[in-house]
C-alpha cells in the first residue's frame, strides 16, 4: 500500500480595515510608500503584490525572508498566488537592509527569470521595487528593457 497526498487549497475572504486592498497601483512610488516599513527590517524580505487587470491591489504575500544580504526564492513561489487566484498582474518588492536601493546583478537576473516564467502563464510583472533606507529603486524605470 502507498500513501497518496491530496492538496486542498482554500481561498478565504477576510474583512480587514487597511489601506492596501483596492488601491490602484500605477507608479512604483505607491508601492514604496505602502511598504516603507521594509526599510527598518534587518533581513531581506521578498513580497509579491497581486493585482487585478485594472492594477487594483487584490492581496500581497510575504514569499520569503532571508539573511542580512540575500533572500532565496523560486519563480514558482513568486507566481503561485497569482495562479491560484487567477490574477494577471504582479509587482515584486524586496528590501536591502544595507540601506542602498540599487538592484544587484542577482536581483536583475532573478527579475528577468520571473518575467520569462510569468509570460508563459500570461501574467504581467509590472515592476520590481527595491526598498532602501530612505530611498527606493524601480527596476522598470532603471532597466525598462527587461520588462519589454
């Protein structure tokens, strides 16, 4: 006899009083303001904001928490909630505890990998925002060619 694992994914609605859900995200400044608290984190935190086609925030997920200078995450983990909820747009966010918001070469390469995977699933990666101490960087503004 063998054991077969069954996965049961449930999506629950929870009414909350917060400023995030229902906001239209068209600029990285909005995301940087909403997730400004990440500048105080001592470890890298990777978050995915899941958006509707109209760019309204549906939900967000903390995908991973790493060390002081790195976070390890797979594209499948980044896109899973958008797939489950049948959402078509995501925005990526992570912080740099060093305080510098300049994306690293690893950040750029990972973003390209996620964009390629998302395209196969008909999901748009709107931007990848890196939060520093008193600044942020928009990869879409700095490296628009990877989003084309």
